[in-house]
DNA sequence: GTCCCACCTCAAGTCACCTTGAGGTCAAGA
DNA sequence: TCTTGACCTCAAGGTGACTTGAGGTGGGAC
């Protein structure tokens, strides 16, 4: 298996559960930086496994890959997040989560006030909220990730 | 303005706040079915405004356009949702919302248990939850909509 | 010698939801 | 008469996170 040092992309894929193509994609996006052996094959450090698991977790919290890269870029190259990094970062996650939960709860409260009304009036209906809608809409896709609308 | 009966696409756009291109897109997707006047221009009924506002609200709740079309297809063509329709549908919204909120709260609780740990171990870390991750991942984009990751 | 497997690159496709652009029609107003 | 503006169609572009496919390399097993 280890003709040269480090782990192959296949081994990394097996350990993280990621597809090989996804790992290559993450490299292209600058999230990881494996080196190459003499045959031009990617070689990974064990720290890369934790970097990748950090990527997966951060995605659960709704971070985009560029945002995740910013966090990883604060760490020395090839290093995985330490406990201190994690404490700092997880506070950010926590804040973002609270925001999302609060927004959904506001929506739920509004909906509760509207069940049985059914006016759907553009002028009067609180559900049709231009302000929140504007905030939720941008160019490109909007992400649900941890909460797809599987109802 | 009304050379013939009904409303023009520009008027509908002004009243709903939607872009003209979006309205044409919704027609292509079968969410609305305006008729054409002698000049080949789209003409809309007033009920279409409520249909479109229903589309916008349902999107806030995380429904995809095909899902929304299913709901609208239960109504007679050209009809807007009535109070009875709305009560039925809003129960569905409510259930979906509860599911999403519950999922985020579980994630928050897990995170709270992990702040200060920072192991990020693929074997031990509860944050790296293959089951939930698998549920959240599918082909194509995953949506956040009402809760974009703006942290 | 040949087969297979794991790996490589680069381009293009996928998904949902639209927007943008090119090129054209038609009627009203200056 | 000319221009403006609102509308039309159809094709292609953009977003994020990947996957898929074509075509190629290198090394070990039979």
C-alpha cells in the first residue's frame, strides 16, 4: 500500500467516506494540499483526514467551501484543527445555528397565526414577507443542507 | 393597459414583486397557465396573483417548484387556493418546519456537547454523523432558502 | 506478455431556479 | 416618420458542489 510515504487518495476516501472525485475537487478548491510521489500520485498526511472531517462537519453547519477554506487557511498548511481552534470555530457555528433556528421559529409562529386565515393577500398576509424573502434570495442556489425539505 | 381582458405580465410582475422572467419560467414549469391575446401576449387572471404568492410562500417553507406544482395541480386550473385548501396545505408546511427545526436543534445540542472537546475523530465524534449526513446529501443542490448560512 | 486496478487530467454534465442576451413584433406617442 | 417601450422566443449563462466520461499511465499478479 505505501510504496512511498503517506496515504493514497483511495485510502483517504475509504477512511472519510468521501468519494475520490470529491477529494480531488477539494484539492482544486484549496482545502487540502497533498504532495505527489514520483509517479505523480497524490499522497496525504493523516492530518488531512481530520481536515476533511472538519470540512464535512462545517458543511453540516451550512458553511460554503470558500468559507471553510478561510477557516482552514488560518491554520498552518497541512495542520488539522486543534482543540483551541475548534473551540473558537465552534462558537461561530453555534451563533450561525442559533440564527437559523430563530428564523425558522419566527416563520413557524407566523404560520401558526395564518392557519385558518388563508388570505394569502399580498398586502395583508404576514407570510408573504418581502423583507425576509429578500434576505433569503440571492443569485445562485440557496442551501438547506442539514435540513432538506423532505416533507 | 387592458386592451383585452386580464392582466399583462408586467402588471403581474409589479403586483407580485416577481421578475418578468421568473413569471415566464413558472409558466414553463406549469405553475400558472395564462392565455394569449390576439397579439400573442400573455394575459393573466387575478387568481394568478394569489397562485404566485402561494408559490413564493411555499418556497419559503422549502418546497421545490415540482412539489408546489403538485399542490397547485390539486386545484382546478386557474383557481387560487381557498381557505380550505390553505388549512390543509399549511398543516403540511407546519410539519415540515417542525422537522427542520428539530434537526437543527439536535445539531445544536450535539455541538454543545462537543465544544471543548475538539476531537473531530471519525470514530468517536458525534458531530461527524454519517447517518444524518447521508440524509442531507443527495444529487443536486441542497437548499437553505429561508436560512442561508450568513454567519 | 497481458490483464487489471488504481490512479491521473481535463472537459463537460447535473441539479434547481432563474437571469441575460440576441434578435424580432407591435402599438402608441412626439 | 421615427422612436420608445412592452412584450415575444429561444439559447445560453451562473450559482455550488460535485460527478461522469473519455482517454492515458504505471505497477503488480498471472
